[in-house]
């Protein structure tokens, strides 16, 4: 008896329907509703240093960042906002923690949105009406950003620690203050350094409101640890349809945050793939130096912006199948490699020529794809095995 499982789709369907949320506009980027999940980051420069900040924003833009946040802890930073907001190629969010007056400065400066932290804004509640009026008149949304490390003292006393319930209560309380003034142009984040607590908080929040949600694991750590924690947390939530915009928080250059965020979305089928290198982890069966081949092919194709899957395989077990399934691939063994293009063997070359040949064929395929009008994507790297 045979069972027809059907042909695999060219692009896997999402694991779950997106949670239905209201949509807001952060500059020209829609967040929530049926808009694609967007990727954000935050500058590490002193905002008052306008040139350095704009230079870093340009780097983030080039890496695929769609929305950028800048810190505004001082009057000098607030004074720099008009120029930064005007010259940035992507929407700028002002991050305000301790001084409500900087919220008004950011709105006046033309920032695309303002982030406020309920646990840190002093005498914030009595300013909500005024902020809501100014933000509504300017069309500027507000992100209510709750962090476990700066939770309101009243909630810490009530719950004893930053529990999912405490984070959600903080966020919804601040939302209610804005709602009293008819302001609902809001998105929410409830961040925690522990992915398990973070996941629980966002699940709970998604059941209690229809505001778009900004996902983040706060203080996630250095690049490796932070990437793993963010991937686990975002993957769990996005796979359930929860999340409308993301920021990967790493102790690393901001452009690395963007690369990780984009890769997470591509891996879940929530963004069209760009260049993808599929390579085996190597084992005792490998008869060529797979590590070096994969690294050299990746370096040689850096900057390629078409959705192209390239398989670099090291043995006869999975090699031919993976290489045949990719747009371009090599199945290596005995010091040589069979080059596959669109599932067909086109040539066999010595190991010393594998990288050169793959790059040449990739360039040719990319040119053909561009001529055919295939849209570009963002680069990604994955490992098979």
C-alpha cells in the first residue's frame, strides 16, 4: 500500500496562522495586521553624536534592518533627534526612560514612534493625556516596553518577582491609561532575560489584547548565547503566530542582531529566503575538507542578493540528494566533486576547483534570475546533516 503525500511546496506554509492584531504604522513600515514581521535593532552610539549615529543607522539599513531605535537619556540626545529622524533612511524610534519631556521632544522632532518604559518614567501617569493628544495629532505610535529588570516596584511587591503575570499587568495597565484618552496606536513588549518566562508572558498577553507585539529577549547575552536564546524564544512564539516585529538583543555589533533576526524569519518561512548555503557538518565519511569548502563558498558569494540555495556536501550518503535538491550543489568524494545545477550533474571537477566552479555557476544562475525578474532577498546560512 502506498500513501501519496503530495509534492512539497516551493515555500513551506507557516506553522500557524498569524495572530490577528490591529495594525499601526511606524513611519512607512506597517506593524501588525497582515503585515510581514519586521526586524528592528538599536544603535549603540551616543545619539548626540549625530554623524556616528547616522553612520551606524546606514550600516543597519544595509544589513536589512527595517526600524531603528535610538536612546534618548539627555537633552543633547533629544536635540539631535530632528536631524537623525530626517536623514535616516529607515524609521527612527526614540527610546525614553526617565523624562517624559523627551517624549514630547521626540514627537516634535519627527520620530516615527516613541518607546516608553512604564517602570522608569517618573510621574508618567499624569502626563498620559497630554502625550496621547500630541502623539495622535502627529500620527506617532507609542510602544509600551516593559522590562523585567525595571518593573514597577508596586508590581514587584505584589508578585515577588518579574513573573509573566507581572509583566503583562504592567503593560496592560499603561495601555488602559492611554485608552482612557482614546489612544490605541500602541504596540507592546514584555521582555525578560529568561526565554521560558518571556514566552509565557507573550502567550498570556496575546490572549488579553489585540495590540501588535514586539518580541525580544532582553539582555540575551553575547553573540552565541544570545542567538540561541532569541532563536528559541522567537521560534516558539512565531511558530504559534505570535509576534509582529522583533529585535534580537546581543552584546555584539547591531548589524549582527539584524542578521540573526532575518535568519530566524527565513527559517520559519516568514520571509523569502535569500542566498542559502546548505552544508554538512562533516563526519568520518567525508573525503574532502567540508569546513573549508563551505567557508570559502560563503565568502565568495557574500553580498549575493538573490534567493539561491547552494549545497556543499562532503560524502555519498546525503551529498547527491542535497546537491540535487538545491539550485546549485556539489557532492564531493575521492578528491573531486560532482557539480549539480537545478538537479542535473553538469560537470565533475577536482577538489581544488570546486569553490571556483561553484562561484562561477552561482554568478551565472544569479544573473539569469535577475534577468527573469526574480526578487532579491537576504543572505542566510544553514547546516544539513
